[in-house]
C-alpha cells in the first residue's frame, strides 16, 4: 500500500500560518492580543487575581489560629492558580486551534491566524487546568468552613478533579462528535454529585458546626456560578456553537470566575479574619507530632 495518501490526508488538516508552517505559539499570542474583547477577558482576570492576593495578605496578616490560617491560605491559592493560568492563556501557551469532528456545528469553522484563514476554532484548553487546580481549593475552603469530615472532603475534591479532567477531554476530543458529548455527560455527572455534597451533606455539617449563616451565602454563590460553566460550554463553539464568538464565551467564563473565585474568596476571608469560635481550633490544630508548634 502506498503511504503517500495518508500523509496528504494528514497534511490537509494541519493548520498553516502565513509562513507555511504550523501555527506557532507566537501566532496564537498575537491572535489573542489583537482581539481586544478576547484579550480583555484574560487580562482583567490577571489583574483581579493579583489584587485579590494582595488584599488577602493585608487582611489576614494578624491571624493567629492555625485553622483560620489554613482556610485563608487555601482561599488565597485560588487566586495564585488563576493568575498563573490566565497568564498561560494570554501568552498563547495554553490555547490551540482545533478542527471539530464531522457532525459538529463548528466542523467547517475557520480562524484568522497570522493573516491567514486556517481550519478550526480557537480552544482555550488552559481554562481546564485552572479549574482542575483552583476548584479543589474552593471546595477545601468551603469544606473547612462547613466543618465536614475528611471522607466527604476527599470525595468532593476527587470528583471535582475528575469533573475538570473529563471536561478537558470533551474539549480536546476531535476524533468523534459523539465522544465529545460522552465526556461532557460524564463530567456533568461528577459535577452533580459535587453539587449534592455541597448543598446537602455540607449544609448539614455547617448547621452542626454553627457556620450555616456564612455557608449558605457561599454555597449559593458557588453552585449558581458553577452551573454556568457547563451551560457556556454547551452554548459555545465547543458544544452546539450557538455562541460562535470565542471572545463572548471567554468573557462568560471570566465573569463566572470573577464571582466564583474572587468574590467568594473575599467573603471567606472577611468572615475568617475575625476568628470566630466556630472557625478556630487551637494551637495544636494540624500538628504532625505531639509537640505544640511555636507561633509563626
């Protein structure tokens, strides 16, 4: 069998830049930068993540209780992950041009990159890395405030990571339209289990711990915002392509991130810095030995 045909077939589907080579990271960086609406959705988050980190450091500088510190540190790390991840998106490091499979509404879409129209759509897969690292930290903070046990905390965080990884698989699968939605369905099932844990199991724990007042606010904000992500996925070019603009979809995700991460983070920190009795745990909390740790 002649090997020429398969090579030509593959070559027909390799997006080319104006220089006749594969689209480079520089091409993608310029493409993002030149799209003002798209770029602003990323740079606004970089700025807000940085400001949130500075605000948390300032507000929590006088914390003493180790459990309160753990909640604040886990909350601050949400913005640490976000600023790094959004920088990856803005620099073109974690974005790609992908051709959607046959049967997908965006299968015939093209994108202008480096002055040339190439097959495929811009996929900002770096967002899934953000969510895979930041959402477990959100759950860690919420779980600690609710006073849940380690089993429930581990279950929620593990399923959350599985949700993000299978969401990434849905976004990157180009071999089969059906498999994209299969991954999406799997991710959605994991998501619904996490939502159940937050709304039902952790709510009961928060009532017992005496933190149900703040937890109710946090759970509503978190769950409502989190439902927006699969909805935007389904509506955007990765799903049904009803919203054809990648910039609009990116702004949708960014607004959800602003509320679900930075607003929620500030609410948590403002509650914890007063070190209420429902949060504090004493100097020996988290010690790895019987020796009482010295003050920081």
